[in-house]
C-alpha cells in the first residue's frame, strides 16, 4: 500500500521516489507526490528523517528533511 497524504483541499496524493542522474553525472534520490500510485516508484512509507509539508497557496504536498534536534 503506497504512502498517501490528504491535503487541506481533501485531495489525496501518493508518495513516489526514484534515482535520477543530474547534469554533472551525480546520482540523487528524489521524492514527489502524484494523484495516482505508479508501479515501481510508489513508496510504502515516508523515509526516515523527512516530513510532509504542504504549499499554503496550492495545497500541493512535498517532502522536506526534518529539522535536526539540537
């Protein structure tokens, strides 16, 4: 079951992640939300050390690194 998030507009989004190659050749893992789960990219859980934040204007969710505890 893919990790889902329902925003303030009552729209449900599913978390996805994949490896991408940047222009300089470096590999980086990206996370994004989509309205439908995609095979092979949908994640079952939120990665450790990350939180879900919502854009105030559009309601679109995004993944953000959690603040380090001091």
